[in-house]
C-alpha cells in the first residue's frame, strides 16, 4: 500500500510543474533544503573572491545556503528556467552582418531579478 503523504507530495509536485509549463517556463525543479555540500563550496568560492563585484553573494551570512533561515518553515525549493533564445532566432545571421545589431534576449524583457 502506498503512503498517502508521498502520493500527495507527488501529485502536488506534478501540479506545480504543470503550472510552471503553462506559465511558459521550460523547466521546473523541486528540491530539498539540505545544501550542506553546496554550502562548503559556496564558502570556498567566496573566499577565493570568485564573486567579483557581486557583493550581494556574500551578504546574508548562511541564509544563502540555509533556506529555512531565510524563510522559516521552508521545506522545498522551487526553481524554474526560461529560455532566452527563441527556437526561430536568427542571432548568428544578425551577428555576421556588420550593418545590423543584436540585443541579448535577456535584456529585452522585464527585469526578472525583481
């Protein structure tokens, strides 16, 4: 007999993925919050100064690698991906033409960082 909690979680996860695709996202991921290994790599990366001018990467202490400290009660992380490059894009043809210019796709829409 299957566990109803697992079945409910799987059904909810599938619904979230469906909603994401309906909203235009190409990929929807759902992950747990144990980032122990990633936290170690993050600190090494920051200590090496790999974040350059992105000072925000070192702000908030451990909250970047401990989601429940950022938002108490966090159980899962939902992450979505949207392609910048449309399937019918002619970027290469434009870039090879010295009379034309090309604007990066990520710069054309609303600022997704907000």
